[in-house]
C-alpha cells in the first residue's frame, strides 16, 4: 500500500508540472507577461516549460526521483517569489502558499524516496537504499 500511495502522490505532483508545461507552451503570453513584470525575459518561457516537463517525467519514472523532488521543491520556493511580487492580487498570495505546500510534499518525497515503483539506474528494483 505504501508504494502504491507513493506512486499516486508522484503522479499527482507530476501532473501539476506537466499541466504547467502544457499551459506555458499552449498559451505563453500570460506567463511571458508575468515573468517580464519581474525582470525575466519572455524568451525563458519555453525553457521553463521544458524544465517542467522533464521534472514531471523525473518524478514519475526516475531514476533520481529523490533528486528531482529536491530540485522541484527549490523550484517551487523560488517561483513563489514571482507570485509574491504580484501580491496585490489575493490569488497570487494563494499560489505562494500552494507552492510552499507542494515544496513540503516534495521534500517528504525526497526524504522517503520513490518506493519500489520507480526506475532505477544500476540498482535492482526495490533493493536497499533505492
């Protein structure tokens, strides 16, 4: 049951990043406007979308689920800064809080690891330290 819940949790977190990638690629204008408003060039949007996509795959498939979880926790905390700059809009403050909560879940995943249901490079699946 623990491994199944771990996989479902990873899938749900990955869906968030996959959805973000699709949204950024399908309609980049709103994200471009937001990042430009805080001094980041709009040309970064496709790169950010690609990073979101890679992270989604990394969280679900591995190998390196714990590393991806750590990286994405940092990413969630860092991107909160963008939303905090727009805090006159209460929705943006809600996004900050959600980003921090997602970062917390990712840190738990990093600490616990992916369980038995993830690909691992050079290790027998489900072995110690996996």
